[in-house]
C-alpha cells in the first residue's frame, strides 16, 4: 500500500510504501538464507 507520494520536480516522485521496511528486511533474510544453504552444500560436497 502507498503511504505517501511527494513531488520532487516535474518529472520525479518519491513514493513511500507502508511495509517497505519489512519488505527490505525479508529480502535481506532470504539472501542470508541462500548464502547459508550454498555454504552448507559446499561443506558437504
């Protein structure tokens, strides 16, 4: 959901989403999980 929209100029907008922080944190956790899985697969193989 969109929390706010701010015009920065004639051709630019800043759009803030309500759950953007949670989305970014989830992406970081997924990246860490993928790295851990890759590490464990190398360790076994």
